[in-house]
């Protein structure tokens, strides 16, 4: 078996027929589907069992909702393929989607992870996650790295909506995600781990997937999402980077808290109570974070400056006066404190 495609689902029955039918039309056919249902209440598992109960589709039902992270970990344990593909349930794949991923990852033995061109409904093309990175708060910064005429380019992180990873690499890294991440920024965790391991991560526009957006979580409550988004974004930096970096990072954490506290007054995208909960969780679970840091130190092959050069010091993608001002302050802070981010390497 060449590839294993893991699809994690929670109450996403309305997306499943389009998603699975598009996989059945792939030009590359040597793959299996591992469908993990996170204890859905909308009949998703029964729908799959009735309509797609075939030899190349494994149906797994969890007794509890493990989230995107835990669901993929469960699916990973059942994979037989040399290449593991993570695919959101709310997607429709182009017929050459899998072929495009395969050709890119096999073109260079140093490449360990490849992401597709993800076209998300309602998002302008300039915000497609194809050649961007993250900033020091874990937010996406777009259009950073060069994509060549063939639609390929090295990037910092792959979008968990549609990515391929070599199974041998995932095994060397100790698996995919920590279960406690549940959802959001777990793909950043995986790519940080791969970058510290010395792995190349690529984008290919030859693999195209249409993404509805929001279907994987099965939960539309912004405050529910905000807690996991905020906690996991910040935890990634606390887990992977040195104590010396963390000292410089503390003012960034404080600034982030006050900015998002203010934003919570005017937007339901931010929740002050969930922001406090995220910071409290990080303080309360210092022992777990220390244990994970020790474990991650064992797989590191490159120093943190080599990883930081892929990460932006900018806070915002926009170009209005407010955003330019905060970007200038952050870039200046990084330069003065010696945080070797992407902009300081140019």
C-alpha cells in the first residue's frame, strides 16, 4: 500500500458524500482510506457504513470526541501506507490531488512533508495558505516564500487540511500530534517538530483541494475554538524554543494578552474568559510542558535560529497605519533582543 488517507469526522455527515466520491475518482489509486468518526451524533458513521463499506476503506468509531489531533493519532495507528495523508472531511479533491502530492514528495528525498493548494470557500486568493508562515503569536502571515513556475516551493508549515507526510518520518518524530492539542495549530506543532529534525516542507499547486471551512470541528461556537487556538499557538513556542528565547518571548505574551483582551470588547471572535482560561492552562500545566520539552529536545538536529528564520516578526498581514505601526514595533523588538526571525535574515 503506497498511501493512507486519514479523514477525521465529527458531525460532518453533510460533507462526506462529496469528499469520499472525489477520492474515488483519483488518478492515483494505490491508497486506502482511514475514516475516523469522533462519536458523531448526526449519523455520520452509519452513513459511511451503509454507503462506503469496502475493502480499501477502514471505518473506525471512537467512543469519545478525540478532536482533530486525537482522531488523526487514532487513524495513524491503523495506517498501512508508506505515505500518510491528512485530509479534512469538508473537502472535495481534484482528480490529480493525490498524484500531485506524491510526485512532489518523491522528487526530493529531503522532503518529508508536502501540502496541497487549499482553496477555502469565501477566502480571497491572496490569503490562500500556500507560501506563508506564522508569526511569533502563531498567526498566519501570507505570501512569504517563493513558489516556482511549476507551483512548488519550500515553506515553513503545511496546512493540516491537506498534507502528506512520510510514515517513516512520522515514526521517527514519535507520531503526529499530542492528544491534548485536541484541535487547531497541531499542524504547526508537527511542522515545528519536522523543521527541528531538519526536514524540508514543500507546497505544490499540482495538488488541489476545495475546502468548505469549519466542517472538521463540528462546533461553530467561536469561544470554543478560541480557547484551543490561543492555547495551542502559544504552547508551540513554549514547547520548542529555549529558555533564553522564552525570556525574550514573555513581553510578546503580555502584549498578546492585552491586545486580545481589548479586541474581545468589540468582536465575538475573541473571548476574554477563554483567553484567561488559555493562559491559566499554560501556567497550570508547566510540568507537562517541561516533560514535553525534554522529549522534543531528543529529536532536534538543527538549532532554533535555523527554525526562527522561517518565522515572521510581523503581527499583521494588512497595510493600514495601525498594522504597519505594530509591525514596525515588533520587528524592532526582535532586532534589539536578537530574536533571529525571517525579516532579520533578509
